[in-house]
C-alpha cells in the first residue's frame, strides 16, 4: 500500500462547483479522455446486443458483432447525425438501421445500404462506416474511451488486478436492471462524500454496525481502495443483523475475502464494489453543473440458494439506506459551497481520498488551481488547447 501524493493541502475552491464553463472543460479533459464503464460482457450475449452511453455531448454505442467481437462507435449516423439507436440497451437484429432515413449498417459498423442510393452520386458504400471509439474489456467489464490518450485500461488497473481475481468476474451476470437516479448537485460533490470513510460512524449506522470497526481507506498506487470486514458483533439494524447471521461461506473465495466488502475507485467517476455474494459498480455522469446522473448495477454468479438470495436482498437494502443518507450529505455539501465561509482546510488524514481526488483534478485541469473564478478568456484558451493538436 502506498499513500497518495498530496501535493496541495486545500480542497478545491467553491467556484469549481458552480462554473458551467469549467464543466465544458471537465467533459473534454476528464470524461472524454478517461475510461468509462459501460457494462459487462454478460449484457452482450448475442450478436446485435448493445448498450449506449451519453456524456458531455458525445454519444456512444457498444455492440456485439456477428463474429462475437465487441465494438464501440459514436451513436451518430454518418448521413445527418441522428442517433442510430434510441434506447439505452437492446438488440439490433442483423443490422443497425438509422431511425431517421433508414441508412443501414453491418454490426461491425460498415455501411450496408442507403435508401435511394442513386441520389448520392459521390457516395461509395464500400468505404463508409460508423466512427469508432476505443473499447477495452477488463475482467469481463466493458469500458470505452472517446479520446485515445494515456495508458490502456489493463495498464491503468494492473495494480488491483490480483485483488479482484477471486470473484470470477467473467462469469457474473446482472442481478436486475441498472438503477438510474438524479442528484441536484455538481458531480464532484457526490465523490467528495464518497471518497472518504471518516463520516461512516456518524452518518451511516448500518455500515458502522456491519464493518465500521475494521473499515480502512487506502491507496494502491494512485487507485483508492476501501475495505471493511463484516464483524461478529450483534447489530441493532435489522438488515445488518440478518445479513451477518445468514451470510454463507463462499468456498471459492479466499478466507480473508469471505466477509470482506471492498471498493475500488477509478478516476474520475467510477467505484466498483466487491462483496462476498455479489459485485457491481456505481458511476456519476454530469448532466449540468448542478445536475448529475448516478448509474448503479449489481452482478452475481448464478446461485439460486435461499441464503444467497437473502443476503443479496439485505446488502441491497443496506446500500439503499446508505445511498439515501449520502444524498442528504451531498445536498449539505452543495449548500456549503454557496456560503461565504466554505471551509477548505479542516480535514484529517482519514479524508486523504478527497484531497487525492482534488489534486488529480488540478493536475488534469490547471485552471482548477485558481482561488477565484477565472476570466472567460482563460476558459476559451483552455478549451482551444484541448481541441487543437494531439490530446495531452
């Protein structure tokens, strides 16, 4: 374990949570240039199965081809720019048909046919295709990156690869549809709350009774890692009491993982969780400077035993209660940055995950080092720098 490099000892200035101009740069510098989790290979079982993701003006589709290969494209028809699929997930049977004019594509992105082709004198169907996006699979999870810059996903997550191997991640399948909810706050506020466990004893009674005595925030390289071992103390919270009582011994897991709750974060917006009975993720996608989409999805191995079904229900109930508690904390933090006395230095070692997050943001977007909202020309220069030449 290596402590994060805390190069700045203050939290971000309050203007960084309120600037629409900054959000444009965050989209381009962070969400278009870092790996984003779309789903799991089990959600692309058949040729034509697809998942979509929209963020910061970009639209993507990941789809399984006839040969079985997963590919990612911009969800943009090369004719007039329409979405080529409307839903967040589904199946294109045999071909992708644009709902605007009916231009049709093979599942590998190649243009297949065009209605009234004679009207397009200079169109060579054999040379046209959808615009591709970088796509990589890590331990069964499917990621995309709009701008190909930086390390491969495998290189980026190599420090935690061995930690997740016991969970048979390539064999899991969805335990239901993804949950999508909106929080009326800046996306960073969500992670400011989530990036430290110092608040667990005071704010999350269920988690405190579940593993609070053993909870630890740490880093492996620059990857935040949080762990807590389910203890044997009697719990007053109904869900926690029964979870502890029913939790089976999963023999395929190492002994130290059989009662372990583990969280791994991937900058800028993803947390993956690993419980004995299931795994999953939650991620933020900014919709506006003060509006954020939170996507959550659970996966598990095929197991119809009553004990596993029960503990999956109970852990989901614990997470739901925790999520509601966090929404209140996020709202208080949203209010705090609007005040004239927003505190930026009153934090302790147990909150180093927040400082590491802010320092990575400052490193990616130097404008965020400013104490006050920069003048508009500086945003324009930063945007022009990102959009000109090779990505940095």
